[in-house]
């Protein structure tokens, strides 16, 4: 990578933008967890959705996150994949807890918990590949 001043400045601006974008997205997610009705109103979904709005939002986020994992794997970004799947494992285990407290059916709980275990295995594999490339 070049070390010209304009390259370093561009990298700094992009890094800060990415950090702020990620922090904003995480903040939105936290708001949905703690004050879901206020969050839905803020982002244009009615107080109690009548249609499939929340399903569409969830679907689009899943497509985006899935495409990100595919792209990172295609580019062999092992460290990023380790972080992606490690964080995904936490989400899967949280989903299992939500399923347990909601529907309470073991196939749903097992699906989410199994997905969390698969994410941990993939995160560990990606992490190992990161260290082999150094």
C-alpha cells in the first residue's frame, strides 16, 4: 500500500466512516431490543405492523448479511469471516433463547442452537486460516 499523504487521509476517512456506520447500525439494533415500538415508529413502520413490513426488513437484512459472508469468503478475508461468524454465533444463541421463551418448541430451539455451534466451528476455522497466512 502506498504511503502518500492523500492515501493515508482517504484510509482514515473511510475507516472513520465505517466505524461510525457500524456503531450506528448497532445502536439501531440496541434500540429495537429495548424500545421496539419507538424504534419502529422512528424508522417508518407502524406501531403494530398490519402486514409483512417487519418480515421484509428482516429478510433484507438476512440477504445483506448473507451476501457479505459470501463476498468475504470469495475474497478469502479470513479474519473478517472469523469475526462475522463469531458474532453470528452469539446472535444464533440469543435467537435460541428467544425461541425457547416464545414458542418453546424444541426443533426451533435446536435449529438456532445448532446454527450457533456451526458458526463457532466456522469462526474457529477462519481464525486458523488467518494465522496460517501470516
